[in-house]
């Protein structure tokens, strides 16, 4: 592209997203890097861009609506558009020729971010030439701390949840090779990293697709064997993996280096878990979680629950709230949302209306306010609650640190 003087005009790209998914944010940083290294300028304003890359998360309805607003805004600017992420696979009807978001120039699936390469006329640096960034773009942090590094160990998901749109967008689980993961972490520690976040959408599934087959405990053992003064935070460790590997995995999780573990449970009701397509043995985690809490006063245990799942009884909801109050330090309370292209949408079950779900959410929040000393928020369904979460977590971590010091 040339300007009036005949000089080659520098191309500008604007990248936008509205997701909380760490694996997604890391790929977006990598995407920013490939544009810069191939001679593009990254713009802060879509008006200045030759191309707008829109991240399309399909996790929550408010996030989808937010994307649609941004899409309409960009279309009015008559910009070239690349759509990256899960939504075109989760809700394909919106992107078909007669759909509400049919006008775009490129689609980059979340499963194949390297397809960003098709945007470029010429490539000096390819996707696979890039190092894993280990961080987000600066604007994607609520609180940027350079000593924190994020390491994706697997992508996709091994589960078959009936209600969840994620797998449609992210595909089946794929593990990274252990040596590559360990080399990446070793490099971060050597350069001063103090907190290593182990990331994935189904982190506990790591290794089960490799040959020879391995398990998440094997990866943890290799990470914890590394020299250096660092902590490990683990995200998206499904409760099914804790039950499946029991004492073997718990023994590794007891390491003083592991200070934060996220174990989404959704509910403790075996009946609802079967309806969800999840492992129904979640309640069997209790002795393992109690063991972890006793062994490390510094460890923060986090979870997610779904409120208002079809046919949920109040007794089932109360049992879940009691379980969380006893065993976890943080809980994300998600109200059930019906995604039309999920299996549960095709089943003949009775769904609660929005008013009933909101009432149950309020019941849960009131219960926790009275019976729970941990952190409560609404996750991606209410981003404002995540801001308050940061302050509360800091208080709890300082309290845990004090107790650990007294016990020494």
C-alpha cells in the first residue's frame, strides 16, 4: 500500500477482546507479536487501523452481546475484520451469509491461532517461530506484575459437559510435550519469575493423550523439581482428576511451592452432575481437600459453581453451598445460561426462568455473606465483582501468610 508520495504506508492493526480466558489472552499477545515482527503497527484506536482483529469469546451471554456491539461499531467504520476465537463455532448461525455478523474478511479459530498467517501478504516471522510469551498484553491485566508468568500446558477439553459451549470452540484436549513446558518455566525462573501460573482449559487432562501416556502429577513433579524460589498457581484442575488420582496427586499438591489451586466443581449433587455430563463423584474430593487445607495454610483453594441448573432442587443447592463454605477460600457463582447449540438445549428437561435463577443466585450470595469468610464473585457474568475480588484475596493471602509464620 502506498501513500500520495509513493512511500510504502505502514499497516496498522487493532486487536480487541472481552474474555477472561488466560489461554486466549496468551495467544492474543502472541498475535500482537507476530504483527509487530512482520512490520505492522499495533494501534490503540480502531479508526486508525487497516485491519481490526476481534476476539470472540462465547462463554457467557453478556460477553456475546458485548462482542456483537463491538462488531457493529467496527462494521460502521467499514474496516477489514478478522474474527478470532470460539464464537463462530459456538453460534455459527450468527456468521452465515444471512446471519447478523456475516461480514468479515478472516476467521481464525481458537484451535488454530496460527491461521493468523493467512492475513499477511508476506511473512518474515511465522507463528511457530515465536516463543511462548508467558504474559498478556499490558492492557489485558487488572494488576500487572512482571514476576508472574503464565504457561499453557494443554489446550482443548477432554470433558463432554452437556451445558458447556467451550468444547465446541476449543476442540478436544491436546497436551504440550513436557520438555518444552519445563524449558519454558526454567527460563522464566532464571529471569526472575516468582509465580508460575499453570494454564489450560482442562489442566488435569495433561499427558493423557501423549505416548507413552502420562498424568498431571508427572508434570507437577517435574515442575516442582526445578531449582529456584518460586510459587505455582494451578488453574482449571477438574475435580474429576483429583478423585481419579487421589493420594498420588494430593501428595504433589501438598508442596509448599503450590499456593493457589482452582478446582471447578459446579455442584456436589450426583444427580445433577450426571445431567451435566460430568463425573458424579465430586463429593468424594472432601477428604483430599481437607488434607490439602491441613497441610498448607498458605494454599488458596478456589472453585466455580453453577446455580439454577435445570431441575436443581433447593436441597441440592444448599448442599453445594455448604460444601464450598467448608472447603474453599474463593467461589465464582455462575447463574445457568442456556446456549442453544449445546446438548442440554436438546434435552426434554424443565428450565428455570431468569427470575428464578436470579433469585437462587441471591439466595447463594446471602448464604455466603452469613456463613462464609472467603471470596465471592460472579466471574465473567459480572466483571465489577472481579475488581472487589482482588482486594479480598490480598487480605486472605496476608492472613494465611501470618498463620503459616506463627506455625513455624
